[in-house]
């Protein structure tokens, strides 16, 4: 589903080159729930932005759903983001001017879907996250947990092949975080492929597999004694 | 289309939306009316006189002193002018087109009528008048040298022969055949129409005195101190003649004043002076239009830029969710179009209302709907042009913006 080989991301200025990712290798199979962990500045968010085609990379190869994406133009990348990827952001990133229904509708509109089908999918997605009754509410009228649920509904509405979550519970209190995590687990059990970036070991422990990133590279946890207490395999 | 979500978003930004729509509405209302006025004035300024205005010089001459008669002085001056190198012909008159001062009289076919007759401009001249003016005689004949009479100030000017404009001929004799007919000028003696000229306008640019190109030319030299000489020069000789005239006239008789502004003038200066106010108004209105449109465009650019800056993150999120650059561009263009549409709808109402108000209070013509149409298209186009740069900037916001904290 998601395969990066010797991937590099370099930020260049006139005087210095900074490697955000270096010889980065990862292979996420269809239906997997992978947590990407690592300290701040390790490159895990850069990995996620490249995985989500939000950013380009400097070297190596990236196959998404069998397609090598490095040569795709901006429109093609937009189409893949729209059709194959669902994003869940730490800050929810709902559009404050739009109500819940219209927020969930955003990616579907960009797909050129007919109004009736859009409505059906939106309501299904909102039912799925338990917020169908809040369709006419604006984000500011919802709690953080509810906002993240709307964001998950928005990600699910387009039936993506891959869900990318960036610290999905980072802005939530424990109770809300638990609810959101349970929802993600449920979605995974239904067959979704999920890649979640987190620095929270407890959250990472609930994923099927952990990938640890340090200094822009994936490291084998077995060689990293500091993290031996953290499980490699999810609890599902 | 993204109209529904755009409208939803605009409802949450009422103040900015209403202000910019109102600005567009006011601009449309003022610009439509101003352009209408400009067009009217330009039309007016470009009206033809029937004269061949090139190579024509007008002289305002005031004889000083109190001789018993000015006729010999005029005769000498005419001889002097006609003999100047480069001069084709010259004559003396009381008035001419665009002079903004002249005589009017009433023309009627019934000598006993109590009515005033058709108000018409009265020009004096002689057998040199038509050639000097460059007007086209379309029927009948020119005056003979012997037909010109000198008329004293205290006398009622009149002549057995007159030449009239076609407009007057058609007005007095709608069935045609004006040539050879007799008319009466202001309770005077009968005058026979011996010639008809194609076109010649009255001295006034407004129709306050004469309601059309109604002109009578009479073979008369009016014996008074102030006279107007018209001089036609050969092509290419206008400058030389223009410079030679004052010296030549002063040489034959120093007892005269050639006023600085109304003395010796090329006809283009006569025209420019006559339409000074109209041209000034047209320029002023054009400047007002330009400034208003620039302010409106700047307002749109400013607000759009502000909104783009404010919504960078949102744009990034939209891009992350699959929006193409063209989707973002069209979002902002459509948003502006919808605001401008509301603005122009209100603006049309205001424009028509303003025109109605000016019609009632200033006797101005009613605004043509063509101008409203042009204004609507212009404002919508201006809006789209003004929003294009900010929208283009918006479309270049990277999707990775979605992951950045504000």
C-alpha cells in the first residue's frame, strides 16, 4: 500500500543542507495499522507529509497503492490525495466558516461527486462517528473530541485506501483521546490501512506495528535499548 | 460549483462582504451616470458646424473712436485681408458658429401672424460669405455683390434676398420647395429664399435660443464698432496669415482693438473655447470614474489579500483534501464574483435612482440602459481582474500548510 525505498528529503539553503529524511525505508501493507513514533524533530511529520503527497521528496522512491508518485504533476497528486488518502490532523483542521455537513463535503466536492451521493456519504460518515445530529453545527460549537470525530468523518467520507493521522489525539484530553483512538481502531478492524504519527508511547502501543524514526531514519527498535519497554505488536 | 459553501463562508464574514458589495454598488451608480455624462459631452464637443473649419481664422475687431460710419473702415479692412498672401477669401459678419454670441430672429410665412415665428440665428455677410465659411450651397444661388446693403445700428436689418440652411427650409416648408419662397423675419419686410446651404449651426452650443440648425444669412454689413472678420487661408498658409493679420490691420488703421483672447483666433481655438466647459466636465467625470474604479479595485485587492492571508491554513487544508490549484483559484474568483454580483444588482438600482434624481433636479437626460449594462460588465470584470492576483497567490499555497501550526 505504502512503500518508501531509500527516500530522502533535503532542505537546502545557500550555505547548508539539512536532511529531514535520509535513506528512509518503510513498507506498510494493506490493512495494517502502523504507528510512527520518534522524538520531536526526528522527521516523522515530514514522513507523513510526503506519504500524504503534501510535499515532494528529494531522492529515493515512493510507491503508493502501486503507483510511483515522484513524477506525478500537481493535479495528479491532488487527485490521489482526494481519492486515496484520508487525513486526520492534530489540530482537526476543520474549516471554521463551514458547518459540520459542509466540512465533510469538502473532499467530495473536489471529486465532482453528485449532490445526492455526497449527501448519502456525508450522513453515513457522520453516523459512523456518531455526529449525524450535529450536521448543522459549526466547529466552534463542538468540543475538541467532536471536532476530531468530524475530521475523521471527513477523512472517511471519500472511502480512502489509506488513512494518515498526525497526532490525532494530541489536542485532546484523555477521555476524548480514548474515544478517538477507539474509533480509529474500529475503522481499522473494518479493513482500513492506517498510518499514525504519534509521540505518545501508549497510543503507539495500540497500533499493530510501530516504526521508530530517529534523525530522519527508520531504526530497528531491537537495537534501541531505550525503547525496549514499548511493544512492537498491537493489541488487536 | 462551489457556490453553496462560498455563500456559507460569506455569511460568516458579513462586514467585509457587505462593505465591498456596497463599494461596488456605489461605484457602479456613479460610474454609469458619469460615463453617460462624459459620452454626452464628447458627442456635443464633436458636433460639426457645417463649416470647413480647417484654414479658417476668426477676428474680433473693435473700432475705437466715433466716426459717423464704420462702413468704409470695414471695406478697407476687407480689402487688406483679401489681399494678404495666402488668403483665399474673407468677409465681415456679426456672428458665426461656436462664437457663443449672436443674433436670433423669428421666421414666419404669414406677415400678419401674431406668433413669434420659428426662432432662427441671423448671420450677416456678403457674396464672399459662403466661400469663406466653406459651407455647401445645395440649392439656388449665392448673393451678388450688388445685393449687399449697409444697415445702420438703429435700423431693423432686412434684405429682399436671404440664404437659409436646409434645416430651416425643411422646418418652414415641410413639403419642400423652399427655394424662391417668401418669408418674413421679425415683422420685417418680405425676404425671398434665393439659396439653401446644406448645414450651418447657430452661434450657440446650447439650444436655448434656436432649437436646431436654423440659420438665415442676410447680405448685410451692419454699421457698428464691433465686427467679426472671417478669413479663409490656403492650405498650409494658416500660420503665416495668422501672424500677418494684426500687423496688416494695424498698418491700415491703428484706431482699433484686437482683444487678446477674442481678437485673432484660429477656428480650432474658437471651437476649443466654446466647448471648454464641456471638455472640462468630461475630463473631470472621467477622472472621477478612474479614481472610483481604482479605489474599488484597490479595495477588492486589499480585502482579497487579507482573506487569502487569513485563510492560508484553510487553503492548505483544502489542497490536502484534494483541491487542485485551479479549484482554489476559482474559489476566490467565484467568491468575488458573487460579492460583485450583489454589488452590481444594488448598483443598478442606485444608478437608475441617481439618474432619475438628476433628471428631476438638473433637467439631465435619463441614463441609457446601455450604460448600466456597460457598467455592470465593467465592474464584474474589474472585480475579477482585481481578485486575480490574490487568488493566484492563494492557489500557490502548498498543501503542507495544513500540517503547520498557526
